[in-house]
């Protein structure tokens, strides 16, 4: 699939926003008094963070390839 630079840029912006919010959520969960009880939510957040970082890197690579 071919996407325009504008589409990639907007997708990157949206994913970066989600990533920021997810990092804040993970930080909040890990700093809670009983963080162990949130272990599954923390693990899920960490996996999603990693997936979003990969997606952002791929978008960045595609944008660089198009320029």
C-alpha cells in the first residue's frame, strides 16, 4: 500500500499522542502502592508501548524513503 507523506505524518502524530498517554498510564500504574495487583495491565501497556514504537519507526522509515 502506498500512503502519502501527509497521511504518514498524521498517522505518526496520532500514534505519538497515544504512545505518550500510554506511557503516562504505565508510569501511574507502576507507581501505585500495590503495583503488583496491576501486573497484567502494566504488562499489556508495556507491550502496546513497544508495538507503537515499532509502528512509529516504520512510519519514519517510510517517510524517509519517500523523500
